[in-house]
């Protein structure tokens, strides 16, 4: 895989089927469809220390955040719909204007995957053996999405 950046945006070229699969899974990973992932992504500001403030947050802020986050996932999904495949490899262009949506979706996917699979700091630091293929695969996704996130952040004004 080759990744390059210019003023138009990001260009992912010569992606093999494995990398392509990881990218195609991104919107689904960011969907955070279980309660634990939802709680992690839409966490309250006081974590229960001030019930009224947390309730106000859930009523006034969370709905807008859900809408914003969904619009980011929709943008990523739309960009992925423009994948080009030639032979064994694929390419993808991410417009510079969509970088924020990608950044937020990558971060959301990492949070949701970590929560869903019980990923700990020790797992990420590889200080212990990971048990189970699903958790090992989630760690691979988290690392890959983190690498992409870092690259996008390096060239994006937030």
C-alpha cells in the first residue's frame, strides 16, 4: 500500500484485499451498536458524579453528537463507495474536506472495538498474550486505524 498526500487530500494506492477489507469494515466498527460501546463513545461529562449535569448532557448534547458522528460515518461510507479496483489492487481518494469525518470515524471505531473486545492497556502495549482470534483481530484493526488516524491528524487542522 502506498499513501500520499497533496492539497486535494489523501490517496491510498496499491491496497491489497486485506487492507481493503479493513477499510470496508470501518463504518461498521464505528457504528458502536452495543450498549458498552455507546456508553464509551457518548460518555457523560461527570461519569455519575453530578447526576443532573449528566442528565442534561444526555438530553441536550448527546442527540446532536449522535447526529454528527453518524454524518461522519456516512461521509466515510460515501468515500469508500468510490473505491477503484484494478486487478489485485485498489485505490481510494479521501478529499481533504472529508479528513475530519475520517478522523472522527477512525477514533470512534477504535473506541468501539476496544470496548467490545475488552482491550486493555496491557493488550495494546503487548505486555501479555492475547487470547482469542476476535480480540487479536480487533487489536490489529485498532492499530491499523490508529496509524491512519495519526497520518490524517498530521495534515489536518482541527
